C-alpha cells in the first residue's frame, strides 16, 4: 500500500508530503501524524486539516471524525513537538 491508497489524501496532500520528504507509508507511520505534520509545515503553508487527514489516514478514519474526537489530544501533542523543536534550535 502506498500513500495514494490511504483515505483522506488527495493529490495536493500527497504533493505536500512528498515535498517534505515523506514518500512512503512506512515513513509516515514512523513519524506519526504530529511529527509528519510538523515536517510538512516546514515546507508548505498548511492548515490543521492536514493533521486531521494524516491521523485519519493512519488510523483508518475520516478526517472529520478525527477533528471531532481527537482535536484536543492532537493539538496538545503538536504543541509539545513544536516546543521540542524550539528548544533543539536554541
């Protein structure tokens, strides 16, 4: 299975992932939704909808379900990862 076969990803999402160096499902799984989103965010102007889409693709759910049920936990995880990045760059 490749990224094009996952739910929630259209051509634009796939292109953004590729620009960020995420080319395979294995890479996406290894990074996880939050770290993959942060990596894409460094190369593209993205909305949080991509975070919901990535999590949904990895968990087999529609992005809107993820946004409704997992929004808070994903936002907190995103904040943690972004803080880690700031600390490591300092």
